C-alpha cells in the first residue's frame, strides 16, 4: 500500500515523504516502509502513516444513448456509402485511388 509519512520527530526529514508498505513486524508493532525515491526501509508506527489512495481512473466514455435500432441504421448507411464509393472507383480504369473518389486531378511527378 502507498502511504505518506508524518509526525516523526527523530527522522523529521521523512515527514511528508511517500512510501510503500513492505511488511508488518508484529513483534515491534511497526510497518516496514520503503521510502519513495530511495532504497531505505524504515520501521514506522501505524500512527505515523497515512494511506495514499491512488487517483481515480476515469473509464473511457462511450455513448450509451444509441439504441440497437440506431446502430443498425448507421451500419446500413455506412454499407451504402462504401458500396457507392466502390461503384464510383470501378468506373475508373485504374480502380480505387484515382479519379473523383481520390480527390481528382493529376498528381505532380
């Protein structure tokens, strides 16, 4: 668990530092905490630790207001547009990528 250290007097320089709880020493009543940004591990009382909650991750927004019927209409329209583009491309001797469907005009060489 991620924690913030506070209330130390003997090691006041660690106050407001972050850390990660590694273990619990039941015989000492203290947590083994690795201090953030160093390899140092210190034993600290629970009263000197405050849990740091991870930032809440927002889920990707997705429109939920569209009905299955609306999705079907959109899919059908997309199919119609693709078929129209394919028919237009078939009119040109070099197929898709040339003519009006590709923006028309001659390419600079």
